[in-house]
């Protein structure tokens, strides 16, 4: 069953330390269950959506780390899933040191260390961020590093051998974008929904994508915006786009706060130049439209 240990004082916040994310009995667990299992995290409110796990290391490394981004009304909780694959080491007091490339766009207000990660075990540590306002929302890149104590142990018995030292272990960068605040919820009739949305809150953009294959450009745009294709526009007739030079893509989603977001994108392949993208985003909140548009780079 879910486990968490005694509370510790971290960044001025009492938070329960360590959480083992491994499901038991083959159960399929709600990815937000770990948030609700720790009272101090549960007090932050309901999770709007959780991302799929993102690898921050190679699978073959001695410490394997993945991250799930949990989006709440006013916070982002980063769950770092840590696996120790070194048979003669035990990790203790594992905390994440993260730093953004954009100053104060997110504020770190607390964290939950993993008190112990033994060989072959997988345990989660958490970092709590105060999220951006929608008006200032933009993609933010975080540098990440594991800080922890290494306890040398007997690889057979697991008993400590007495040697302890500190370790700093760099991870891959982590990106948080407005698309993380988007739930993939479509609409039954895109044209009707589009015509019924006020264009005064519309954001327009024109981009040149380096992708030369139309199918790859469509796939990349869907992933960047975190939305769901409508009217079958995410696919190509016959499954082959090699002979097509132009495509119209309709997308829909539900942004944090219950805002319905719609996007129309026209993609045109230009030989030798890449793919020209013209996109319009509509929502009942202009700030959301602008934030969604910022996901395209």
C-alpha cells in the first residue's frame, strides 16, 4: 500500500517525507494518488491533470529519475520518481535542486525529500511550485540536480559499512509550458464551437517550422499545444501524407479554470524551407489564447 514517513521541516513547511510510487497487486493507480496520500500536499487542493512521466536520465544510469508534473489551481507539484540501481549504495535525504531560466516566474515554496532509496527500490520526492499567473505564463526551463547522501552498504546483506559522503547528480532539464495546463478534451462539432467563440480573444501567429514532412509537423504541433485533434484532422487519408503539401488542423482542449480552447492551424510545406504554419487560437480569455500560442517555438 502507499507509504510515507514521518514529517520533516523543509523550506519552512512540514511535509511528509518520501513516497513509494510502485503499485501493488498489478493495480492501475491514479497518478495523483501520491499527492492525496500526503496530507500537506493534499491540502493544496485537487489535481487538474497530471503529465505522463518524463525521463530526466538514461535508463542505464546508476540513478534513474523520471518526473510527473501535477497541475493544481495555484500550484505545480513536481514528482521525481527515483530508482537506485547501485547494489552497494543506499541513497539518503534525497532532495531536488531546481532552478529556472526566467528568474521569478515560479516560486519554490516547499519540498518533500525521499529519506531513503535502497538498491532496487523506487521512491518519490516532491517539489512544490507556486505557479505563474495566466497573464505571465510562458514556457520555462528548469535545470535539475539530485542532492543526497550516499551510504556504502554490503551488497549482499544491505548492512551499512560506515562510509557516507554527499553526492550531486545532474539531471536533464525539465520544461514546464502552458500546454501542461491543458486537458485533452475535444468538442463534438468544431465548426459550431469555433463560430460560437468571440474572435476578440483570438491570438494569431505565423511560424516557419524546421520540419519538412507534413505528418511530422502536424504531430509536433499537437504535442506542443497539448490539445486533441477534432474532425479527424489529426490523420491523413490513407495514412500517407507524403504527396500532400497543405493541411488544415483543428484542435480543442480544456485549460486550467475550465476555459475551452480552440485552435485552427494551416500547415503548408515549402520545399527547401520547412513548413509554414499559420495558427489562430480562441478562448473566452485572451490571456489564455496568448499563453497557448507561446507553446509554439
